C-alpha cells in the first residue's frame, strides 16, 4: 500500500503524475483526447436516459459513486487490494470500476431505505444530502489529509471504510445542522418529516458548500500556496486548520460578491460560477494529470493551470448548454424548478466527472497509454 497520509501538497495535487509513460500520445494531447472521450461517453449515456430519470435515479446513483472513487484513486491510489496492483489495463480499470459500482449500490440503497418516507424517485432532500457527503469527503481527504483517521487506521481497508463512514455519518450531522427546506415548503416533494430544519436555507447551504470545494480545487492547482510556503503549516492538524480558514474566507468573499453584491440567485451562482469553475479545475488536475507548466514554480504554475481551468470553465459548460436540448429535450430555465440548472449540474459533476476519473485514473488513459 502507498502512503495513506497525504501530508504533502504534491501528493494531493499530482498523485500519479510521476508514473512512467509508455504511450505514443503524451500530454497535453493525451488529456484532450481523454476529455473528449469522457464528454462523449457522458453525453451519450445521458441521451439514452429519460430526463426525469436522469435528474433523479441516475444522478443519485452516480453521485454515490464519487466517495468510492475518492477512496480508490486518492487514498488507495489503485494500490489496494494487493492483487489488483499487478493487473494490466484494461482489467485493472474494470476491476476498480466494478468495485466503485458495488460500493455505490450498497451506499445508495442504504441512504434510500433510511429515509422516513422511502417512496418514489429520490427527492431533493436525498439528492442534496448525497451531494453534500461528496463535498465532505473531498474536505476530509484533500484538506485534512484523512486526519485523524490516517493516524488511527493502520490498514487501508479500515481507512477507506472510515472515510466513507465520516463522509456519510458526519455529512448527515452537518446536513441536519445546516440545511433548512422551509422555503420550499410549497413544493410537491416537500415533507416535514424529511426537513432537517437546519440553520440556513437549503439552496444557499448547498450553493455555498459547492463554492468551498470549487475554491478547494483551485487551491490544489497552486499546491495550496501561500500556505505551503510555511513549513509549520505542512503537517496536520495545523495544515487542515489553516487551509480551512483560508478556503472558507475565500468562499465567503466569492459568495458575497456573487449572491450578495451582484444579486445572483443561489442556484444560478452555484451552477454557472461554482460548478463551472470546479469542473474547469478538474481538467488540468485529472485530464492533464497536474503536469501542465511543470517547469514553473508556484505561484506561476498555479496561475498557468488556473488559466486553463478558467478557459475550460467557460467553454465546456457552453458546449453542454448547446447540446442539452438534443440529449434531454427542452429544459425549463430558472425558478421555481431550475430544471436546466440542475441538469447542467448533474451533467457536469454527477456524470462527466466520474467518467473522467474512470478514464484518467482507473483505466490510466488506456488504450492511448499502454
């Protein structure tokens, strides 16, 4: 098993970037081909699904895949179970994809059956909880380096299960503490038994939470500079505390500028700004393996990667916007249902992002890289 205490910023930003490449196609062409393939596969799957089914059951299940992907690719680094590390592609990628689907099926079933009213397609209560748990998992693994679980769990299986337990158990506690659906009380899906009655309107809580992870990934592009410039802040829990304050401060400023000063609706801000930027940041990190501008030091490397991320954040959602009517039919914009906005969020992060992980991490860009 590889190091499961990712206390170095390089581990998080460029995990797997040092693997030997034997492909005839190198970066950045390899990343562009893989990105195009991931988007084509994702949109093809969406086109096969009924719009309502995609917005509920499909989104719910694929979102449940992401915490498993986080454990497999970022914590285990595809190095556990032991027998899998020696599998050749595409069998290695297929094995971890099957493992991901199995874990997601168990988790999604447990979440659905645990509802006070488990009937019909997943409601926004369930979908927002599942999404929020993904965000918690990112915070736990990237910001906190799995601490303190990494100090307590010596076995990779125990560590992986612990991360999932904290993501869903801790996520449940925070969900009840933060999310309030009272403003949506007139919606057909509303149920008082399902409403956690937290401190903030649910759409604001979700939009702000997504914004924190968007800025988290932009910080990864900088290897968490300037925090990483201070040796005392490179160890846990000091690293986690400093990074938490830094990201929450940036997120509060961004949210105030967008939702407060510019008066954007929370859902529109989340989709068009936070999710667009988050998806854009994933392009240099996953598709280009953090290798762009590798010869530059921080913060210049981060600025170069941010430029790529911003271009992707503008162009790729525009492409999805153009093809949305072709793959899912007419979609209604804006309140009260935000059908188009939630379609865009699901298409980018619930579908394309997991496919990108399968292509770039699990399959290691097979067959272009052999």
